[in-house]
C-alpha cells in the first residue's frame, strides 16, 4: 500500500489536472485544490481528460478549502511561480509535519522559496508534459507526461524512501517517474527549454510546431540558448551546445500543438512566470556582468504585454 494515501493537488490548472487526474483515474485518493468556480464545475460534472491516448471524464474531488490539507500525506504543488510564496504561507499552519510536498513547477527557484517558508520535506520534480485548460473542467493534453524527481541536497536514505514512494505512486498511475541524482542539472535543462519557447510562444500566441517553422525564430532560440548555457556554467551547471540544441529540438517534435504555459497566461490576462524564466537569466547576467540581449528582449516584450493587459 502506498504511504501517500491522501493526495492534494495545490493548483488545479493544466499540470495539476493532468497529474491529479491520472492519479485519480488510477483510484488514488486525490483532492484538487482549485478556485471556487473550477471546484464547483469539477465536483458537479467531473474532470474531462482529453489526452493523446484516451478521452475520459474522471470523478475526482475538488475544493477551494485549504484547511482540508490537515490530513495530507502528499501535496503536489502546481500553482504558478508568482503564487508560490503566498500559497505556502497559507498552508504552513495547516499541513501535518509528515506531509511531503512535490513541486511540479517550472524554473529553478520554487523549491528553495517554498522550503524557506515551511519545514515539511519538499522535493522538486522536472515535469515534461504539454497541457492546457479549456474552460474549468477540461484538461487538454498535447504530449508526453513524465517526471524526474530528486533532492536539491544529497539524497539521504529517508529522502530515497520518500522519493521511491512518490515514483511508485506515479508509475502505478501510468506516469513514468524516475529518481535522478542530478536534479539541479535536470532542472536547468528543462529551464532552458522554457527560456527558449515559453516567451516567444506567448508573444506570438503560437504553437511550438509553428515556431520552429520560422527560420528567424530558430535563430532567436539559438541566441537564447547560447546565452543561457553561459549563465548556467556560471551557476555551476555545465550544458554543451549540442545538449542544448537536442533539448530544444525534442520539445518542438514531441509537443507540436502546444502553446506554452506563458502563452496560456497571457491569453487569460494573467501575470506570467517570466520573472522566473528569461527574467531570472537576466537577473543572474546582471550579477555576473554578462550581456544576454536575446533573453533580455523576450523578457522585455513579455513585460510589455503584461503591462498592456493591466492598463
Ligand atoms: N502547462 C504546461 O504544459 C506545463 C506547466 N508547467 C509548470 O507547472 C506550473 C503550473 O502550470 P499550469 O498548470 O500551466 O498553470 P495554471 O495557471 O493552469 O494552473 C495553476 C492554477 O492554480 C490556481 N491557484 C493558484 N493559487 C491557488 C490557491 N491558493 N487556491 C486554489 N487555486 C489556486 C490558479 O488559479 P488562478 O489562475 O485563478 O490564479 C490556476 O488555476 C507552472 O510552474 C508551469 O510553468 C510545467 C510543465 C508543463
Ligand atoms: C514543456 C513546456 C514547454 C510545455 O509547454 C512547459 O513547461 C510550459 O509550457 O511551461
């Protein structure tokens, strides 16, 4: 029997509904924590999973009540990065001390932010899935769906046991999940593709498949990647140009019809995660006295679009 009996998905958006839905489909005890309207819609009619390999309506509990987390064994943190701090503060007094948090978020800062605010064990996951929400109760899957999990510190035997339990839970639900001893590097490799694709997909509101048909966009991606690799090296993460190119190409070929989560935020008039993506690279570049004009341009353009929406 899994040690993670009570699972809460904190942030029932695209990623939360994909992974939470898969766990609920495999009959695990899952509650999606969502905004009120979404929770009502899912409780009333179920979560529709429009996946590459199946289309089903999944019966899963949903609520906007964070006090439910008092009996949590596992929390899948799937709010956007700008919401991490407040969300963790909101659950800090509720969550039992044994509950484990797994961050399913992009970027390389969330686990550290969260662990500074709560004493529960918290692990990062590197998430390769392409998903979006159509309305409140339909999750549209555009490709992949696998996880790498690890610890930002050296993996101790108790960490190993917790991470193995998490992998067993996901594997039992049809989600490939592996423990990696080099999670920092794996997070940076995923972070790279987010810097390459998310902003540009958002600016153009275009899919990855459409993006890579434009030679000038390929040049932009190459420029972003070149700068990114320099900054990663300064942060102690060595990624070769060939690895970077391969990581980028794999996204375009496995998630052809996806628009980035940043594009989805802009389309909804929501603040994006850009400060945690290209903006983070810009911030590090300032610290190291390095120029990153490609990342700076994407960052500035997303900031402009965000501001235009909020004026
Ligand atoms: N979409 C994708 O394909 C992928 C996304 N990711 C990453 O996963 C993370 C989640 O992304 P995604 O699922 O796309 O984001 P979404 O915006 O679709 O989902 C987040 C959801 O959490 C809700 N939320 C935030 N705070 C609370 C709260 N306190 N109580 C209840 N609900 C709350 C948000 O509501 P509201 O919008 O009203 O604030 C939103 O519905 C991000 O870090 C993203 O970068 C990683 C891989 C792929
Ligand atoms: C993998 C990818 C690029 C999928 O869309 C993603 O992480 C995102 O959109 O934020």
